[in-house]
C-alpha cells in the first residue's frame, strides 16, 4: 500500500482514481436489458475504487467510492433517481479491500489472496447489497434480480483479479519509492 505517501499525495491519488471510476462507469459502462424491468449494468468502474482501498487504505478507499458515486450521479444520473443505498455499496467497495490490506500488514499479495478479497467484496457489495437495493428501488423480488447478477459477478471477479494484479504491478514500477518501502506489490 502507499501508506508512506503523505496525505496530499493520497488525496491526489484518490481524486485520480475517482475520476477514472466515473469515466469507466458513466462513459464506458453499458446496460444490458434482461426483461421489462430488469437490466444489468456492466462497467469497470469498480476497479479504481478497489485499487484505492488496496493502495491507500480503507478510509481513502471508502472516500473514493463515495465521491465516485455522488459526483458520477451529478454528472450523469443514467436515467434514475438518486438512491443512497448504491452509495453505501460504493463506499464498501473501497472500504473492504482497504481493511484487508491493513489486516495483511503489507504482506505480499498472492493471486489467491487477491481473489479472496475481490471475491468477498463483489459478493457482499455487488451481489447481495446491490441486489437488495435494486429490489427496493424497483419494488421487485430480490430473487428476480439475484441469478443474473450472481452469474455476471462470477464472470467479472476473475477479470477484476487479473486487471488489478497487472495495474498494481505497474503502479509499483512507476512509483518505485513506495515499492521499496513496502512489499505489498503484487
């Protein structure tokens, strides 16, 4: 993690990751209709939020999720009303990996540990919570949303692991000062 970065640098990194998340979600994201009321939104906007948690810790990870969701909604609401439950999910998407990074005490990440962290984050936030929020938002049964969301997440989790593994290695090459000071590089 970039624990050793001063607070100003952490804020700058978090702001950059927030902007990337907004672009990936609001500009490059796509919605796939499944039925009259059901749709799946596919984007890679969660990757910068997860990276923020892994690299900057739980506070900045959660803040990145919060800001990406709120600012992203203000810029492009994607046709719906604001719902705070989705903001809670975005916060947890950065907070959970950050907590795991702190608990690991800067130990080297392995593929299996990354799979565990990203998998747990996606199951809790992406599958369970977001499905619950969607069932409230649309007034549809939880189980109507669950199967397609679960299948999508089971496909996305390994993709996220590969992308985050590659990005983290690149980040630690670009910022060599931090990679020498801690062994959390993937």
